[in-house]
C-alpha cells in the first residue's frame, strides 16, 4: 500500500486516542469553549479515521 491513507489513519487514530484520554481523565471541568473545541476536534479526528479506512479499503 503506497498511499497516504495509512499515515492519515495513524495520525487520526492517535489524535482520537489522545483526545479521548484527555477528556476521560480530566480532573476539573473545562470551560465551555474548551470543551466544545475538544469535542469538535475529536469528531473531526474520528471522521478522518473512518474516512481514511474507507478510502484505503476502496483502493484494494
């Protein structure tokens, strides 16, 4: 597989895992703007992960 999709899968997966860990282990409630930003970034990372998996599967 000589495309960019595995790299995007790796980056999106790591970003999703890091954000999930950060949200789950928060010791205090973040401000509303920060929480919205974290959830928006998590949503984008998960969409990127799913999209890259689909695109990589479509190339095979």
